[in-house]
C-alpha cells in the first residue's frame, strides 16, 4: 500500500475543488514514512480518498496532486500520457514558429515539471521533490515521444532549495548547440539554452511581442529590460525607425545584437545600452529624450508576500520614469511577471505612476502569458504574467 497523507477535517475543501496544493498546516498525519517525492494516497479524516500526490516534507507545500482519479497510477505510463496530452493540446500554437512550452507544471497536471522545446532541443526543469523523484520516468517519456530531439536539464532554479533539492544542469541526451536558432512570428532568435534565463527564452511573451510589432511602424522605441532583445526585434520587424535595447546584462545584450544581425537589421536602427534601468531612465529624462513606444518587462520584483511592498515601489518607480519619457500619443507596454501582484493592484500602481508623472492614459489592451502557458481553472496561481498596453496623452 502507498503511504498516506491524512488531511485535517475541513481542510480538504480546496482539494475537492481540484486545487492541487496541500499546505503543511492542512496535514493531520502521515502514515507509512514516505520518502521525499514519493507518491502518497491523500485521504480525508473520514477516510474518503481524495487523490494521489507527491510528498514534499521540506516544503510549505507538503504535497502536490498528480491525479484526482482513483484508477490512475503514477507510473511511467502516466508521464508518457500526460506529456503527450499536453503537447497535443498545443497543436497549432507554434504558428510559423519553432519554439513552444509543452508542459506548464500544475496547469498541465504535472506539478513541478516545465518542458520547453526549441527547434528540436527539449529543455526541462524539475522544480519539486515529486518531479525530481520521477525524473527517470520523465526522461524516458521524452526519449520515447521525441526520439530525434536533444535533451537538456536546466534544474538550476532557486525554488528547488525550498524542496530540499540541489540545483542541477546537464545534457541528458544528444548534442546541444551553444546557441539554438528558433523562429518566432517570422523573426529568428538565438537561444542560449545552457546559460540563458529560465530555459533560455521568454516564450510567455510571444503574443505580446507580436502586439508591439503591429504598432511599431515608424516609431522611436525603448525596450527596457530587453534581455536578448525580443520586443525590440519585434518592433524592428514591424517597421520601427530605431530601437534602444536596455538591460543590466552585457551578455544578454551581446545576444540581442547577434539577433539583430541574424535578421538583417542595420546597426543604425538598433542601439544597446548596458546599465541599471532605474538610473538610466532618470538621466534620459533630464536630457529630454522622448520615445513613441516603451516596453517595460522587469524581472520578478516580488517572490514572496513579504517582498510585495518593496516590489510595488519598484514597479511604481520604473513606470513613473517611463511615463515621463513618452511622447504624447505614445504607447507604454508595461508588465509584471510576479504572480503575487494582482491585476487590480498592478493597474493602480501604473495609474499612480502616471499621475505622479503628470500624465494621463487609457488602457487599450490587457495582456497576459501566451496560450502555451495556460492556467488550469482550479489553479489561479498558474496565471502570473500581466501587462497593460496604454495609450498616453
Ligand atoms: N523582455 C525580455 C525578458 C526580460 S527579463 C524578453 O522578452 O525576452 C528581465 C531582464 O531585466 C533580464 O534580462 C535582466 O538582466 C534585466 N534586469 C534586471 N534588473 C535590471 C535593472 N535594474 N536594469 C536593467 N535591466 C535589468
């Protein structure tokens, strides 16, 4: 018999609504001494069977549900079936592109597993004790489903520490090129799958890059927190007159310049600037610079409730700087990828920033993560990326 996790009376309600997380405070007792990551049967105090979950004793989230179906075993077939289903559900989403997220963790019923595919290179991350425990089954499933693909593991993520896991990175199968060329919305990008952020590229912004490209004709554009240049290249593709790519990472900017070259845009149309956005935007305001389009896509400022206040100040400050630099009639595309930052609060922060800058604006579109990063209905935590397209007066 599998070990069991008994949920305290009244604390099983979220599970009955198919939310996959079990917090330590909801656990009445553990029966049978499960190892970290091992599959446990989850039951209510009255004996009702609730689901099968991965046990994670080190984490606040002490277990994550793999299945709510009594008949479903958590074996190699489960991973094969789940990954295949997730990939099938994405048919057509890549459009003319060659890069797609195939598995988005809880929202695909596979808590702790991220799988991205870049032009025949699979990159996966195991974020939880449960996903780690099932590593072999995951790799076997990938080998079977994509026999011709190379496979890289990028489990070098801080959240693993919360699960009591060390970071790990390494080639699992095949040959991984130093940079993987991909296509997205008609543009080519080089992706540093070994050393880049996340699994190498911000696939979640795909649709938003397209949205920026659509309105970029003739524009003077500033891409702030540009990483390898995505939004800026999309703007150039859409006919922007000139783009300034700003980031604190010289390495990311070097790749942005290679991406420019690869797409045949001349150097006169793109400048890269390395430094701290908060300081540089202030200096440019003093110089009286102006832009028609500004994209703000900062890193996650809030990763815990405790850091939310400080994060709010960061978002407000950077948005204030951007409003001051926009031409009347210009557009601000402003984002937050902190899941803890709720839409309403984010809008309020941006509105306050505009007010302090003495500007007004209208929201034209609300933006979010691309459809290969779906949000399972019972799992609102899966929604993290939010953005506003604002027409500034
Ligand atoms: N928009 C990008 C992703 C941005 S990720 C895309 O579509 O690909 C956030 C970026 O902000 C990272 O590249 C990081 O290097 C950069 N960054 C973090 N802090 C910064 C700061 N204070 N000033 C400028 N860039 C910063």
